[in-house]
């Protein structure tokens, strides 16, 4: 039994020393990836989660808060010692001040570390899972001088940490994340994860909502009116803004949504009951930001009205032909070809264009050339509708 206890103590000392060195070395980089990894190390490792895991919950904020107050205590103690030295006519009042300053600063700093550690041990021993929940939800308090990390940085931290220490709990979380992602859950399903009591499910829900990008925005905005989710939703929206800006903002003018055949756009959404705005990039029509075709605006997208065209769309010789009858809605075209269509179909197309409220398209219609095939056999009344919509109408055999 004594030998077993000795081995256990050595294991605690080994992991504690390893974690402390890991913390100090990586502290120099001031990276969220490393700092979060340190916390996760202590909280997640099963062999010592009750001791060092709980200690970390108090030591981390205690270390930084104590450090700041300790520096303040150092200066106060220095001036106090300097004053005492001058009052007693000491030959070296500065040395007295420095000595008292260092001692006073260290006492304040170590006191905060000690009190924070004891408090965390008591609370986390009472319920270690509560400690984990606290760390996940309030991790920004541990590093208050930094902005809250993006969700992609949090994921990187877990992957980085797992690659170094192979913690089973993190492996399970990352495996579950991949498994759920393969099933392509809906935005509504992922939003329900945010209300889970398990931090892993909330983490996965947040990650996958950000992965959905602009597609998830319209669902997330609806949840703003529920107070219990408002803070989480705003955080996720800011992450979508960050990720879409990073990935596509520099080329957004030349991206087309393959589903809607509509160019991407810079969207701005006002946060309800707030003056804040969230900006993200995605399809002008459906908001999605994951799938796109790079297609510069000087290249042609042709709206084809042809009952004999089987494909929904295809690209040939650098021209994108889109079957209006298959798409059944307007899109961002800059040429029109009427090949084989009835009067009713052409009239419906013209009425849609006349009623189009999309400001981007309305500006372009007057620069579009429409080609009409002789095979259309359109009536004069229908033919008279077309020139009023487009820049030029050309008839061809």
C-alpha cells in the first residue's frame, strides 16, 4: 500500500511539474492555443483531475489577478519602505523600499494563488463536472486581457493538446464532432445542442454552426429573442463573420452560388435590441457561404429558355448556360437566349423581370442583349414585351 501511494505521489508530481513547465514555456507566446491547452490538461486528465484539475481552476485566475495586484503591492510597499527609511534617517532608504516592495508584492501574489487554489479545490472536489462547465463557459475570465478566442482557435487548441498528451476525453469530443458532422445535421438541430447541459454538445453545436457559415444565420437570428441563448448566438455570429471574411471577403465579387446562380454579397445584420451589426459574406439569395464557383463578372451567364434543354446548367467555351425552366426563378444572368418557348412562358419570364426587386439585377437588365430564335414562333404582342426590358434584341435563324 505504501509503495502504491508513493507511486501515485510521484505520478502527481510528474504531471504537475510537466504541466507547470508546459504553462511557463508556452506563456511566452501568449497564444490562446497554448493557454487553453494548459487548462484542458489539468481539467481533463483522469489520473489527477480531482487534485490538479481542481487546482487549475483557481490557480489560473489566481495567478494573473494576484500578479497584477502583486505588482501594485510592490510599488505601494516600495514607497512605504522608502518613507520609513527616510523617517528613520536610514543611509539606504531605497534598499529598504525595494526589500519591502518585493516582499509585499510576493505576499499579495502568493496569497491570491493560495486562496484561489483552496477555493477551487473545495468547489471542484464537491463537483468536478461543475468545474469543467465553469472553465468552458467562463474561460475568457482566465485571460481577461485577451479577446475571446474564435471557435476555430478553440478547436485548434484541443487538437494541439490531444496531439501532445493524448487525453481520452478530448479524443472522444473530436471523434464525436467528426461523426455528427458527417450526418450533416440541420441548423435547427445544432441550435438545440446549445441548450445541452454537456459542454461537449454545446462545443460541437457551436463548431458545426460556424461550419455552416451564412446558411445558419437566418436560423440563429431568430434565437436572439431567447435570453438564455442570446450571448451564445451573438458569439457564434461573430465567428461566422470572422470565418467568412477570412476565407472569401477578398474575392467575394467573383463568387457565384451554384445553387441559386447568384453572386455572393457582403451582408449586414443588425443585432436585435442592440446597436451592434454583424457582417458576413455569402450568397445574396440563400446566404450560404460554403459552396461557390469562381466566375468573374465579365464572363457570361446566359438565361436560356429552351424546352428541349435537359440540363439544369452547363459550361461550354467559357460561357455558363442556365436553363430558366429548370431553375424556375430569376438569377444573375447577363445574356438571354429565347430558343424554344411558348408565349405564356416568355410572358411569365418578362413579368418576373419587371417585378424583380433585386437592386443588383435591376441595374443590369438595361445592359443585357437578348437573342431570339426564329423557332420560337412568338406572337407580336409577346415580342413587343421584350425590347422594353433589355438593351438590345437580336433575331437569328
